[in-house]
C-alpha cells in the first residue's frame, strides 16, 4: 500500500547515546541495544536516505532540514510536581477520548524517568504526510489543541528518549504504562 511505501522510504533517524553525544544516522531497525542504556535517544522524525548521505558527507546532522515523517506524534508533559504532570496527561488523554473519539489503547503512555510523562499517538490520527515543515505543523496543531505540553520538542533535530532506557539525571527508567496505571 502507499502507507507502507511512505514508511519504507522514511526509515533513517538520528541516534545518540546521550543528549550531548555525537549523533549517528541509522536505519530505525539498526539502533543498538545495551545492558546499561543511559540516555539512549533518537529523533522521532524519520528521514529518507538523503539524510544518511548528508551525514556521511558532512559528518554532522545540523543544518539538515528536508522532508521528514513520523510514525507517532509525541507529547512531552513535564512538571516539578509529578502529580500535576499526571493530571495533565490524564486530562489530555480524556480530551482525546471524549472530544475526538480517539481509542485510548492506541496512545502509548510512558513515565519519562524524570518529572513527567511522554505520550505517543499514531501519525494516522493527524493525517500526517512527509513534508519539510512537519515539525512546525505539529507545533501549531498542539497549540490549537491547547495542550499543556513542552512545545520545544517540535524541531527537526530533536532527540526523544527511547523506552526502557535510564534517565541520567534520576537513574530512573522511561517505562511504558497502561492508562489505568496513570
């Protein structure tokens, strides 16, 4: 199908073992595993092979702002008071369920390993197609929905912590939760 073709053409991501570490560009299915994965992260945006070629030629990822795609739309909910972050996550999920008829089982929910929660929603909920300004489109969508989330994550090169990895600031893992556990 055409959806499978899109996904197949956008399979490269930026990967780093630490938010300040040097980045690599790898196919999403080639991300290495580790026994002590501290701050393992990738971009949630996926790129075509031209991103890999750019990285190989320039030995950096900064400056690359071409067409990208994402398989999920991330929401980053942070608050120094974890209970307030939980309430925001709960409110957003219920808004999606009751106002937009979203099946909450399709939303992936994570404790971030620090002061909040990550939500990952399928791209299909938003009718997302590959484009150059996808980060800005996502940011504008979140602003229109008036979700109380970190808007700074909607950037081309933004890294996103991988599940089941350790947050170096807290030594806690980013773990997936069920809605009833929130």
